């Protein structure tokens, strides 16, 4: 049976045989359900090992497989891949990455379930019964344990899963890291590690005007071009593609623009025609294209794209898809592309080796991160080898960078569990789900974490646990009776809402003030901008300070929180909350994406990300108001949520609830005195067609006349960590 299973996986994946890493995994007990940590380079076939384990679990009826990923983009990629490959075998594949306020009982009917780490945590909090049926846990990118924003949640859910399903098989996939043996020991797993990859990767350094590799001959570059353009010219002469990584969005856009003129000269007539169609599609993703939409479209017409978190999801998808096809020749990206998305390229160029960290300043990018980026070099089935290149300013610097980044070892993975905001959330969740019913059981739980394994003791965490328990008691989220820890009704709800208990405390205090005064949308907007989930806030430029200060003084009655005095250090942070709230206020008062980009320097992709977070926070605000019995303000919060979703004034709410009607079309209807569903029923189809177009007119008429139409997408109900 095992030979048949492997033959089936290879056939579906279109491989002739297993590679050395996959064979080693079998030797180490993959099919005997041994726990394994696979620490090997990008593109070395780790996912196929997970697929073999999943099929083994399915055919032997050992339970479900959950496949944990750190990013939504990676979840989508794995879902589409597994669904296409394995549903034909009768294996049901599902994905759940959204709505953190649901136990998703429907997942009980599926065999392979792809989950974001945060969604898995949420399902455990909601007591999803089917989790006890899990027979295999695959943790993709386990080296993310060291990431300060995502690592602690991953560490907690692995610790909890080991308690909930102790007999499940655990398979952890990782990049090559220094202390992978520690992770293996923590998971009670066998370690599979190797430098093998299917396409040889050559690493080197470029400096004016040559590229020097460690293991092969380099290249002489054109001395008449800037170094980036010279490398791109060399790449195109080889009939290959390049990924260039830079530190900031601004750098990505400016370099892409500079390279566009040069790359355009290398395109065929047919490529230019195809790129024009693609550019038009990218430019018109929004109802009204922004300056950024026009800028990216102009670059794409020349075969170049920039890629960062400010782009819209659809734009990024089109860029990635057409780079894979070979139509786009060069992508200049920030590190948002380094994680998750499978986007190989013949050549990967690391231009900027320093990145700015808030509160710290500019620091060198970790070796692990550079190796992750280089891992995209070389495309199986297309290239016999790939190249990873670091840019240097001189031969002397080139030698230093070679020694550090190419010969140096990647950093150790260290636990970030002692970060207090994360601890607050997880301590409350452990109590609310009755996983830990006393301080002793809390300490016992944390003694099983990677933090405890790595440092040998949890003194640092124990001190924080006492402080957190006192805070949770003060906020009335828990009760402490003798040594017993009991979550209150509101404490359980806060945990289920997947928000920081500090956020919930701020919300509750603000709601108490809101019921005593006249409600304004801005009041709630400023409150949701004052909580940890909305970080980082928009920074206040010196030129804006005076205007924002005047707004605060003039509108003190709007605020549901105490306004700090001008001379207090908190005032600067308060100004940031106000500026961020003003940006949301502009959106719900129908400022265009372009106007927001111009005034607030918030690109459409970032705006969408912030709106998703704002939607979840407003939903949480509503749920807490409902629980506290503040019925008189619920309608105000509901209206605000709809306005945030569509970016409209209150008068347009009835219109935007119709399918195919967004903020622009709704305003067109309003200006033509079509202001209610009744107005839309009365107007003849022909007259409506002249105003809004025949296709949209038919859709509207079908809806208002009660004919069957597709339901409009529900409000966003996720709170995913975004990279801004």
C-alpha cells in the first residue's frame, strides 16, 4: 500500500521519483507516523513530503490533516494546489482563514484543512470539536517562531495541539536554520536536514561593474549603465527574468520606473501588445484608478512591475501570474514577496541590505531573510541553475558581504513568547476555554512551550503571568477564587473575538461614555485607532501638527477617551490616532482612493488592509455593546461598519447593499434622484439603462423586483496581521 501511495503522489505531481530529502524522510519514519522536522532550502520538495504524510493519514483512516501556514497568500496557494491534485481521489480539501468569531463546524466533513495560524488558534478558542479528530499536523514555515508578531501564536497553538491531540503526527517544515535540532527536540521529532535543492543555486556579489560568484565564473557588466540596469541587461541577454529586493515601497516604485525605459527596448512586438492588455487590466482594478494604479500600469507596459503591500490583491495576483508566464521580465519588490508566495526566478538580486525598524533605526537584514529571498533563485523545469546576487558599492565591501551573508550561518530561531500583548491574549484564552483552571496549570502549560525548552526556565514569563492575571481581574474578564481561575461571561466573549484584552478594556470604557452623549462616527473611529491592533498608526508630519492640534482642541467633545495635555508625552501618540481616524473619516465621507493616497500617503492596498482590521474592531465593539446591553448605540455602530466597508455617506447605505453597486455607482444613482429601493422599482428599465448602463440596470431590476440573484459578499470578518 505504501509503494502504491508514493507512486500515486509522484504521478499526480508529475515527478518521476522521490528526491534525496524525500527519501530520507521515509527512512526517518514518515509513513510510520514519526514526528519530523524538515529543515532544507526553498524548492527542495518539502511540500510533497507533507502530501505523502497526508495521504498516508487519509488512507489509513487515522484522522484529519491540518496544514498550518503563516500567511493568507500561502493558504490560498496550498488550497488551490491540493484541491486540484487530490479531490479527484475523493479527498475533501478545505481552507479556513477568515471570521475569527466562528467554530466552522462545516470543516468536520473535510480531510485536509488549510488554516492560518491565527484561525487555528481561534477555532481552539471556540471549542471546535472536530480538532480532536486530527491525525496529522503540518506546520509550514516553522522558523516563523522567531517572528515577533506571528511567532508567539504559532508557539501557543503547537503547545495546545500537543495536549489536545497528543497521538497526532507532527510535521514541521522549515528553511535551513542554525538550531533546527532544538525545534526537533521540542517537538519530539526526527530531524531531516540537507543543503540539497533540485536546481543548483550560485551565490555572489555584484560591484561596479562585475558579478563575482563563489563557485562559478561571473559576468562583466556594461559600465555605461547604473549597476541595477546593467544587471537587468545581463539577465535579459541570457533570456531570463530577475527579482530585485529593496527596502521600501518608494524605492521599489522609483527603481521599477527607472528600469522600465530600459527593459521596454528589449521586448518583442507581440510582448508589448500582451503587456498593454495586462497593464489596462491592472490600471482599472478600481472603479476610479489612482495615481499608483496608473504608475504600476505604465511600468507593466514596459515589462517591469513593482510589488509591495500598497498594491491591491488583484494587482499583485496579476503581476505574479504574468511573471510566472514570462511576460513580465523584472519585479522590484519589498520583502512582502519574500514570504509565502511561490514565485521563482532565474536571478534574485538583493539591493538593500539595511531596513528601518521603528524605535530602533536602520539595521542589517538577517542572514536567514536573505537566504529566503535567494531561495527563489532557479526555477525547476526551466533553469539548470539559479543565481542569488548581493549588491555592493566596492570590492572591499563585496568581500565583507560575501563573508557575512554567503559564508555566514543563518541566525538561531528564538522564542518571542514573553511579549506581553500576546501573553495577555493567550492567558485569557487558556482560562476562557478551561484549558487552564489555576495559576499552577498555567505555569505547567507554559513550561511545555518552546520558550521553556529553549531557556530551561520560565521565570520571566511567571512574573508577567501574575501581572496579567491581576489586570484581567481588574478588567473583570476573570475571577480568582482561592487558586481557581474562572473567565467571566464578558471575558469569554473577549477571547472569542480574538482581540487584545487591553483593546476590550478600552472599548468597554469608551462605550460607557458613548451612551451618555450624542454619537458621532468619528468618536468610534478614534477609539478603534487607539488600540494595539491598529498599529502602526499614520505618522504625523511636522507640517500637519498644527492642523491636527487645532482639530483636537476644537472637537474635544467628540472624544470618548481622555485627551492628553499638549505637554504630556502621550499627546504625540494621541495625534497619530486622530490622524488615522481622520483618514477613515475621509473614506466614509467618500474621499477617493487617490485623494487618500495624496493626503495621507496610504496606498490602496494598505487602505484595504487597514479597512479589514477596522471592520473587525468595529464588529468587536458592536458585540461588546450588545453584551453590555447598550442597545441604543448598536444601530450607530452597525451603520459605521457598512460605511467603512463601502466608503459611503449614510445616505447611500440602502443603495450599496445592492449587488454590483459600489460607492461610485451609488452616488450616480443618488444624483439622478434614485435614492431608495422604491425609486429603483418605479423607474423604467430603459431610463435606468441610460443612467447606469444596461447590464447593471438589469442586475438592479432583478434585485428590487425580487428575482433570484447572487447574494452580495458579506462584510469582512477577519483580522489578519498585515505587513504595512
